[in-house]
């Protein structure tokens, strides 16, 4: 009887995007997603309630510090609604970015023993974090409904149908940047500390705690160069009906996401061939 076998050879092509192989390992992706969800708060007292507590406490802090003390305008939008609408997407992006940036260093023991497409791990992280995002999105809807009944003057519009695209763009940016940093930290561990600090600064360069309209009109394009700016602003514009929206800048963010994914996968393919020798 003829024997069947699978030959595993090094990936020597930087532009080898083997999505067919990733699809073949879809069950492994599902297993990693389940593992991430189950183990994330397995040994905590409050468990998934932290998904709710963390953004609520952050919103309260933003209202006190930036709303009351600093007096930063929210363009007439109720504080809880304004801050929460920016926090949920930013939290999803930053969580995915920080988690995927440790792909090689956190999984070196597994990667050194068994073969599977390494992109399975960062992809599973972006999927598993959707659970946290949708829980927080549900809290946002509750806050939204409360203020809508109070007559706060908030109303969704047709741009709300862009929400799924905005989530995909946030995931794509986090995945692209994350695997680039993951590839580089195999040799330069200092980048881990730089990323943690950089993500915090990045939030202040994104209209999470302030509306883009508060910036001088001739300087807004500088903030729009940040690919997360149009994503956050579009989300607020579609949900609340106030904010800044531009198809041009949204297309820019989408193209920037594709570029980061392309560069990330290319660098990832190069590093994964010999990362066990340097990690």
C-alpha cells in the first residue's frame, strides 16, 4: 500500500501568503480562540465582569480628569457616551496589538516542538478579543439608549453600517503592527517596552478623549495621518451623529491597514525561518 506523507520545508519566499494552509488549520485557530477566552480570567474572582468594569472605570476617570479638570470639550455629546464610544474601539485595537506583539516570545516552546502556520496565533488573538469588544459594545448600547430616551440629541445615521468595516480595520492594523513588533523583538527585546509606552502615547494622538473638531482646521490633517483617527471618528459619527467624517481619510486608513498587513506578513515570513536561534 502506498504511504502518504507530508513534507515540511522552510518558507524561503517573503511574499508567500499561504492562506490555503491557514484555512486548513481553522480548527487549530478555533482551539486557540477557545483557550484564550477560557483562560483569560479563569483564576479571577470577577471573571468576565472585568470586561465591563475596566471601560466604565476608564470612562469615569476621563470624565473627571479631561472633562472636569481640563475642561476639554466633547462637542455637546454627553461625557459617558463620548468617552465610551472612543474607548471600546481603542481598547480592542490596543489589546490586540499588545497581545500579537508577543507572538514569538510567548510561544517559543510550542513553536520549537511542533509545526503549524505561525500566523495562527496572532489571528486567534484578534478573534478572541472580539468577545471582549462585543461585551463592551453592548454596554455602549445601553448607555446610548439611556441618553436617547433622555433627549440628548444623539441619533445614528447610515454610516453606522460601516461599523463591521471599522472593526475589521482595527483588527487589521493591530495584527499588522503586532506581527512586525513580534518579529523584531526576537532580537531586540527593548522594543517590548517601547511598544507599551508607545501605545499609551498613541491613544493621546487619537481622538478618544477629545473630538477632532477641537483641533485647528489647518492642523487636523496631521491627526488624520494617524490611521486610527478616521476609524474612531467614523464610529462616533455613525453612532452619535456628530464628529468628523471623510471618505478620503477612511480610504487612507484602509490602505494603511493593507500596507501594514503586507509588510507584517513579509517580515513575519522572514523571521519565522530562524527565530528559534535568536529568541
